[in-house]
C-alpha cells in the first residue's frame, strides 16, 4: 500500500486529536498509579506534532516517522516521551512510502524490541508494551476486517493491564497496590492504535 501525503496528514490529525481528547482520562489513570501527568505529557507532544502536521506530511514516510519520534522525545518528557520517541524513531528507520502489511509488522516488531531495550522492560510488566505486543499479533494475522480487529485487540489489551502488577515505571513503586488499575501508557497506546485503524478504514 502507498502511504501518500494525504494519508500521512490524516494519520497525524487522527492520532493527535485522539490523544488530545483523551488527555484528561490519561491523567486520571496516571493519578491512580503514577504522578498524574501522562495526559498532559502526551497532549503537549501531540499538540506539537499536530502544529507541524503540514511540514511533517511533506516528508517521506520514513523521515516523517523519525520527525514525529524526535518531536515526542523533545516535548512529551517523563518516561513515556523517550519510549514513544524510540518507537517512532525505530519505525522511521525501516518504513518507506510503499509498504506491505508484512513490512509494517516487521518494523513494528523491531520497534517493540527497541522500546524494550530502552525501558529495560518486557511484556507483562504493565506498560504500553502490553498493548503493542498483542496488536503486533493481530497485524501479523491480517485478513478481512483488520482495522476492527486491531481496535478490539488494543481495547482488550489495555483492559488486561488492570489485574497486572506493575514491574516497570512509577506504578511499580506501588507494588501490589498497582493491581486493579489500567496502565495509563497502555491506554494511550490503545488510543493511538484506534486512531490509526480509523484512518485505515478510510
Ligand atoms: P512518568 O511515569 O515519568 O510520569 P508518563 O506518566 O508520561 O511518565 O508515562 C507513564 C507510562 O509510561 C506508564 O503508564 C507505562 O505505560 C510507560 N512506561 C513507564 N516506564 C516504562 C518502561 N520501563 N518500559 C515501557 N513502558 C514504560
Ligand atoms: Mg506520569
Ligand atoms: Mg512524570
């Protein structure tokens, strides 16, 4: 499939607006098991991405993803900024304008490994990785109705962080008391996947 300028722009607008609209909820989730800034961190980053949407969308898909990643590193802050930044910087290394689903899946798999290395974290630690990993599985599966399945997978994966005990991030300081709350970074990852799937549906 061809990721042309129109799609690049729509991806930024959809993802940024979803994060901005969800900022209060993300902050509420982070207030329960963190320091209550995940929504404001993410909103700051994605407002900067949205403000640069036209300039960013003029770039090739690879350079665009790299520029999004650098903007997130600079603007989001906290633990999530460098981690989301790493994800997009890694995607930017391998994706061209014309990509197959398999190439996107391979790039996403490599990006997940980069986030794990950066965060010294893994699946099951109650983080954004607990959404990325199942979403990669759904992407690899492909088939009809993929956008809807990506959304359902991300939604379930974020919910599945509720009973987990946090092993990484600020929530890990709470130990057992982190159980019973959705991880804020898992929820922001779900919002991003949901917005991307909306654009896929056209
Ligand atoms: P901070 O915790 O520094 O205030 P944020 O609140 O913006 O940063 O982001 C918190 C989110 O970042 C967590 O909910 C979790 O999903 C993610 N996160 C934190 N540490 C890690 C890590 N080591 N690996 C993967 N994700 C992490
Ligand atoms: Mg926080
Ligand atoms: Mg913080």
